[in-house]
């Protein structure tokens, strides 16, 4: 799954600053001992090694599903559906009742009979909404054996992306249309079909649906048959799936178009709203490239006959794409290449999101974690694999630097007391939803990259191939992966992996004074724990840390720390760089003279090392481990001709400094002068409009420069934005969001009204979503209030309104949070339930008011179980930490600015 809540991989750090504005200052382990054996289509039976001993479960271990046959009939107009499910199951313990998962379903009838024949026994259903279960009581006792359970039921079609849900859009002729899709991860298959909805209950599924004859229906597998029915309907029956978990089941129907081709003996396809076929070509080409690469890399071919990506209009505040086996779902805004609005960075994202979701077809679908505790096995791996794939096909995109950006995102969360280990304890459905976070994705990705560096790329790949071959169609824990990679030759890897996945936090390596003799530099590394909110107040954990260190022009020295103190010797006598290549997951605190030497040598470092050094020291200064001035000296050392992603990171930090002084206009002008002096010449160099044949990183840098310079009031950029707004048809599609973003940020009432007219008149789903969110991006509070009021009307659309409120929160966090709290039921209806806790917390995350802490705490006390408060606690901790840093950062930064006039 690609989550909605984190910045997309190719959004530059400068653009993130503009997007976030004030926010920038620098159910239970389940066993698979009962997993049903594989049988058909050449699937190997699960071996004893694949089976995980059960400890605790949310369902009684009295029965095991072996096969589901589901038929649904949606009534899209009335947002309801009827369903019938026939479940072949084994009763493994004598019982008078069966308990399975059900959410917001109404049972019409239930009956069970032995598979060998005999009398059918009716069941009486008792539904428990709190546990999302239904218990079916039968007369007499069910003895162990094989049975067939039949349930007739009805359910609700949602208007947010959970369970079976509807998305509304406009056809090319402007008429309204409604399409249906499913989203089941983590625990919403139970809202579509009564089932054993836990990941280790892998079984086969037969799905059929009765849909309007003019519509297309999509499932995990190709359609096996289509039967014409009366009343303008048809029954579409899909082929039987392989063994898979319930959360991977998929169904969609609507007025769709489809493009497809055969790649490596598999049909790859993109399905989308009819009329958008041409916009799907970029995604289809990426899909074909990635499939061929993954078949080779994983050593096990993709096993299904088709691999489809289904695009839906609108958006979710919880996710952007979902890896349903054979039928990935992705929102159109991150799958379709719309020349009217898609940026160059978003075109890269089309590839990156596809690579992420397709990696899941092996890591997550073919081999599945046993329980949500090990969710990172799916998500961290897919994030790492997507980055690796981008670097393989498109090294010019700067994926080596993007990996460091992902690590930095993780370090920022992991340094707070509210963090958690990568392998975390999940005990409720809400905790499972909250597990899709930065630690799972970005820290998971970063730790895997570090472990691959320790093992070596070839050994790591052999281990991955052995892991997949051994556990295909089964369920695993993290240790199964470590065992496979150690077995391939990476001795000692498990010890390192356990340190970084089973305990939280960030190692800090303090570099002692250096001495150099005989052409060798020697230092002492002292291990500590980096913390942004508990510096000097915690007992540090210890890690076995893989370290690569080097001086300029030498081969890196590698070692693994053992204990609190480690001696390091590196060839050469120049400035010593610890964490060369930036694959290590730790922060490095240098001696002042060492950092000064690295600052002088900054231009000789690789882009990844420049990026890592810059961000490392910004964080260390912000959190008080060193003074502020050295990190600003390093920031000032970034040259205008640096690799563009390094430049973008520097621009983001200058914008963070600009935001720091939001209440001090004179200091803000000093920062603005620095930004204009350093970055306006770069915009002049690459130009305000796209150039044919230009480097891709110039194309992706340009919107960041336009947005940043517009935010600080550069006269030339503001003048150009007004000129283009007067003739909006002349704005290049790749820059439309950037230029209109500048306009929206500084809009007056008349300008805002014109943007509103754009939003109302646009039929394209991606473009329409962008325009409505721009309405919330204004710095004018009165206009922000108008955007909030508009968000509660039907006009924007059920899935777009929540994004408008989020857009307001980037510049007016207190206003957006107060609005949501005052209209709680209405706003909650605009957000899919899986993402609600994080959504509300993030509205206030950019606040610099202590009262926001009290508001969030009061909401959590009244509405959130103590076990499920982590997103709110994380935001409260971040606000409190930021407030504690502000006075020191302002004083030191202003002193530096006065000493270094632009």
C-alpha cells in the first residue's frame, strides 16, 4: 500500500516546505499452523517450516476456511449491496457456534451442512459491532470435519475508501457517473463478506458479481464467464484465485476503459474511467518494465495470468494505492498522466508507486506476514524495492539521494519518545490501521538498505530468492527473512537486524578527536542515542551498527560497532566522513573542527553524502546537540550548481527558517533576501518555462523554485504568476500546479473566486481535485474560512473535501483543527475510517500555539481508546518539542543572519 499521509517520493524537500508551510520547524500474532494446504494450479503445499505456532487470536480457533464462493449484487444508486457466500471449512474442535468477522453487515440467513451430505442446520447470527464479529449458533454440536456454510447478507456501499465504496466523477461529456471499488487492508474485507478476515487464513476465492450489462467488472483474476441476465444486467464470474489473504480480494465495476499488452507471458493492463485511456500509457509502460525486472530479481515468476492496475477518481486520506493481488488499485491522481496538470515529478511518481505496489505481488501477496506486527515486511520492503528499481531504470532521477530523504523522514519520527519498533505489537484494528506509518515504511526501507549493504547486493538477492521460494503461498515472520539471508552467506546479519527492528530509536555515533599517522586516520566512536525530546534524559540503547567511513579519494572502511566504544581506522588523512554512502541508519556528531573541515570539502562529496551531512547537522543543531551556527555554515556552503535534490533540500531548510520567523517581519526579510540571492539566479538559469531536452532534475526543480520564490514574495515570480493567470491556457501543464499555487497562496477575493470557477468547470478528475485543494492553500484567513465552509457542501465531492481542509491546515493549522472539532461528525464523514485518527492529529501538527496541545489531548480523552492514541500523542510531542526549541533557534539563527547578510 502507498499511504496518503506521507510525502510522495518525488516531491522535493523544497516543495514539501511550501506544502506544509508552518509545520516545518528546522488483531495479535496469529498462527498459520492451520493454513490450508495448497492443491490446484501447481501451488506447493505449505511446509511445516511455513507454519507459525499460534499464540493469541481475535477469533476462536475452532474452524479453518478452505474456500470461499462469493456473489455480490451492488445497488450503486442506493449505496447498498446484497451478497451470498458459501464457505467450505474444517471444524477442528467440536463446537456449537462459529465466530467470524463481519462489519456493518446484516445477516438474512445462515445454514451449515456436512460436505459429505446430510441435514442442513440453520444458524442464528449475533453481531458484535465492537469486535467486528458475528457468532453463528447452530442446534446441537458440530463435530470436527468438513462443512459447507452458506450465508445470505446485505451491506453498505461507502462513500469513503473502505470496504466496498463508490467514487463519483464526470464522463467526458460532463454527465455524472459512479464507479465501485474495494479497499480491504487492513481489516475491511469483513465489510464485504462475512469471513475469517485475518492474514494467516489464506485460502482460495471464487468471486462473481451481478452488474449492469454496459459496465465492466474487474477482479483479482480474469473473468472466467459472463452470463446475460434480465433487466439489463449480467453475471461476471472470475477464475479461482491462488491461496491468498482476505485483505487482498478485489472487485470493481463501472464505466471503464482498459488498455493492455503482453509482457513476459503475462497480460499487463491499466483500467480507468472511460475516456482516460491515453493518460494511462505512462503507467502501462512502467508496469511492463517493472514486471520483467521483478521476474528476474525475485527468481520466482509472477504467478497470476494478469497484472492489472485499476485507477479510481478522488482520493483517500489513508492511502494512495493498494496491492490487491493481480488487481492493484491506485487513485487517478497518482496513476494517470494528465498533460493538463501532471508535473514531471508526478510522472516519476507514477513509476515509483507502480514499482512499490508491484513489489508487493511477491512481498505481501505471494508471501504474507503472519500478522500486522510484521507489516513492515510488506511495506518497508516494497519501499526499498521501488527505490532500487528507480535507480536501475532511471539513475538520472537521483534515487540515491531520495533514499537518504526517506531515512531522514524516519529519523525525525524515531527520535521522539512516541516512536515504536519496526516490529510492533498490534492488538486492535485501529492499531493495525495506525501501523501504516513512517516507521513501517521509511525506517523499514532504510534498515533494509543498510542490511543489503552489510550482506552485499548479490548475497542479499540470493537470500530474497530463497525466502520467496521457501515461503510462497504461506505466511512468515521477520526472522524467516533473516534466516534466508544468513543462509545465503550474510553471517551476523540477524544480530544487526534484531537491534534495528525490535527496539526503537536512533543510534548516535559521537566521533572523537582524530589523529593521522602513517596515512591512516584513527578515531574513537562512542555510541549514544539521538533524541529530539529527551536529550540527556534517557538511558541510551545499544545497537550493532554497520559503519562505512572514508577520507577523500580512498576506499571506505567497514566495521560493525560492538559495545559503547569502537575504534575506527580509515585510510588517508583528509576530512573523515562517517556513514559514507549514507546507508547507515544513525546520526553522526563530529568534533567542531571535523565538521568545519567537511564543510570546506562539501563540494567534493557525493550528492548522497552532501544530502546526508546537511540534514544530519541541521537536526543535531535543532535538537541542541551542537550550536546552530555550524549547521547554517554548512547550509550556506551548498553551491548553486549542486545536484538538484541537494539544492532542493537546502531550499527547504531556508524556507523552514523563513517560517521560523513568521512573527518577526524584519528577520523574515533577512531570510527572504538569502533565498532570493541564492535561488533566483538558478531559476533564471533553468528558466521559468520547460525547455526541450532539459535534464529531468531541472524540470523537477523548477516548480520548487517557483513555489518558494513566490512564497517569499520575489517580484519577478509574482509578476509572471499574474501574467499567466490572466491567460491560464498558456500555463504549461507540468507547471500549472506551481503557478496556480503561487496565485492561490496570495489570492484576494476576486482571484479566489476565479480559481473556484476553474474548479467548478473542470471535468478531469485529477485537475478538479487539484483546483479544489488550491482553494484551501491561501494565506488569507477569511478566504481559508470560505474554503472550509465549501468543503462541507456536496460541491467538491465526498473524497475531495477532506483534502481542502488539509490544505487550509498547512497555513492555518489552528483554524482547520478548530473547524474540524466544531463540525466533528460532518468532517469525520469526509475521511475514510482507517485514516481518521491520523487525519485529525495532522490538522494541528503545524501549530505553534500551546492551546493546540490541550485541544488534541481533550479530543483524545473523550473519543480515543488509550491503546489507540499514538498518532495524536506523536503530534502533541512534536508540537511540544518544537515550542521548546523555538526561542533558542530564533536567537541563534538571527545572530547568524546578521553576521552573514545576503
